[in-house]
C-alpha cells in the first residue's frame, strides 16, 4: 500500500522546485518506464497494479488502480509509475552535430525534439536556462523514453555558443535549407515558439537557414518548432548520407 509520505513526495514532483530539491522525476506507462529501466537511470521506486516488477524487491510496491490514481498525472493511469534519480549531464561532444534550444516553452515540443534527436542520432541537446525542464512529466511522456539516449544539458546559451565556431539557425529570411551544402558538424539553434531565436543568440549565428513555404498564398506565419526540427534534422542527415 501507498503511504501518505509516498503520495506527498510523488505528487510534489509535478513541480520543478521539488524535482530539483529531491533530484527525482516521475515516469508513467509500461513502455516508457521499461525504457528507463533498461537504461543507466537509477530507479528509486516503482508502483504498479500487477506484480511483473517484483524483481525490483524493496523498490517495488503493488498498488490497486485507486491508489495509482492518487499519484498519477494521467486522467486514466497507465498500470505503472516509477521515480528515477535525475542524473548529472555529461560533457557535450562539440565535434559532432548538436542541437541547441533557445527558450522553448512547450513541454510537448521539447519532448518531441528529444525524440527527434534520438531518431536522427543527435547525441547532445543543449538547452538555454529558460527552456522548459526536460524532467517535466509532459516532456518525459512526449519523448517516449528518448531521454535515455540523448544527453540533455542546460547552460547559459549565449556564453556557451560564443565559444562555438559553427552555429546555424532557422529564420524566415534565411537561405533555403534545400539549396545549401550543409556541414557535417556544428550547432543547429532552434528558437522560441512565439519569437524565434533571441537577438543575443542571433548575433552568434554563422549560417541563417530557412524552410521555404510552398503554398500558393504563402501566408502561414511559421512552423511549429518541433515540426521545423524534424525537417531540419532530416535534411542535415540526408545531406550527410549523400556526401
């Protein structure tokens, strides 16, 4: 059975300040929990409505659906919830292709971008300090376990990118990404959902890229940042396979 202290702790992890305080985050759902169990993330506790996780011994608690609902962030809980320790970030490998995020606010967008990095083999994702917390439960859910294969680092983005020689960014007035020979290494910067790349970061961009609009009216204001990330990463990787 769940204790009151367990309920209090797990529900508190919905807030960033308590995730930082306890250095813990929540993962829900059979598939996503299994991804983390198969990784180097350290399991702290696991709660499930079936005993398939009994091999985790004292870390496992068998609960019923009503108990799971008390700690779940889902309207319909998904059989299992686990807490893991937040790991220390590893050093960024600047010699490969890296993605940097400037002020991304939406958890769903960040989770999708993490998953895209995983899909396209981007090992390092660098985030500005005002980007949404990657251990927000909505981010974790949207990434579908890709946290386990992408090194996510929060930095002073301007200070960090000022030391990098090859920064690329997406802009409405940039050169079409389809008409550009793309480098094999460097940093691809993606900007805030509403305002794009901020002025202090824009000054560090060496190559301004755009995704051209093909509609007849060309009145669409912008692409969703996660959709843009998918197109940009696909083009970089396609370019890599052709050279």
